[in-house]
C-alpha cells in the first residue's frame, strides 16, 4: 500500500552537509529561526543559502537590519571569494538585498503594518521564494515589552507564511538550550530552529550546527562541526 504521507516539497539549502542533516532541505513554506551567538555564521550561512538557490534560478530577498547593504555585500564577497557572480545575481535581482531601517517601523501597530507592506512589495516584485531576515535582534531594544516584541515578530512571521515564502530569520542569542530567546515568549511561531554555536578546542574555536526542530520533516539530531571557507560552508559528516 502506498504511504499515506504526503510528500513535502523541500528547498535545498545548497550548503554542503546541511541538506543531509535536513533530509533534503527546508520544507517549502517553513519559517525557520537561525539562532546563534555573535560571529557564529548566521549572516554568511543564510546568504549562502540564497546564493546557492539563485544559481538554480530560485529568486530570493535578503533583508538586512544589522549592517548596510553595501557593507553586507562587501562582507559576503570577502568571505566567499570563490563566489564570483554575486554582483551579477544581485544586479539581476536573483538575490534582492534590501536594507531596512526599523527605528520608526516598530513604534506602533500602524507603522509595523506599513513596514510589513513595504517588505511584501519587495518580496513579490521579484517573486522571491526565500526570504532572509538578518536579524530580529536590533528590533528588541526599540520595543518596550517582551509581549509587544513577540506580537510584532509573530505578525511578521504570519505574514511570510501567508505569502507562501520560506523564511530564515536570524537572531543573536547565547542561550544553550534555545527554549528561550531573550525578549521572545517562546519560539512557537517558527517551524524550524537551527542553532549555530562554538566551543573552545585547545587554542581555537570550533563551529557547531544543530537542527533543534523542523516541522514537516525528519532531521538529524546530533550537532555537527563545520568550517567557513572561501568556497562556502562545509559541514563535516
Ligand atoms: N570576509 C571574511 N573573511 C573571512 N572570514 C570571515 C569574513 N567575514 C566573516 N568571516 C568569519 O565568519 C564568521 C561568521 O560571520 P557572520 O557575520 O556570518 O556571523 P554572525 O553570526 O552573523 O555574527 P553577528 O552576530 O555579528 O551578526 C566570523 O566570525 C568570521 O570568523
Ligand atoms: Mg550577522
């Protein structure tokens, strides 16, 4: 008898080793949190996912809050010196990089709504299937309470869900367990959580990646070490 399970379409991350951890990729339409301490690779890894997809003609949007558009592009081109077609993909809007100022946007419900409407226009203009939001961390200090912050983030995530895009939302957190992210009442709004971390090994730091949860898919449960190379991320298997 045929399996009753319906096959979910998966978005390949294109990151070496990560698709195996995710049994093929991120279920399309999932909203994923990528959490990690400062410097663990959130910006670079999420950019690589868009880059790999742009190369197979899947368009995406990278929303940068932490650094300006120019600085982000210089950063990724510097880190991934083998990716010599980044400018071309950006020029052709296969990767749309948009810098967003959030100070005003999160002051009231109305301004949040118009922020979301603005982002939607960009996402829809280039038929993006993947969206990176890098990151929600600078928003938290602009908001008075955890409750309002959680509501604003949930609203943004629900909006991505309604658009049908797969999102990767970055957050800076040092939480070892990820049962909590500072300022958020839980992470229930996310279908998936991937955690990046480091540990000290003799005189150097070793990077680790863990798939904490992924709705609609099986995934590996062990943490895997990885390296960041000029040819992209490499998760060791
Ligand atoms: N131009 C570069 N060349 C080589 N390595 C780089 C370059 N840029 C970043 N890296 C390395 O990649 C690591 C991850 O950088 P990335 O910016 O993705 O981290 P992040 O998790 O987004 O950090 P943050 O919390 O500061 O936003 C850095 O700590 C650094 O070791
Ligand atoms: Mg970053």
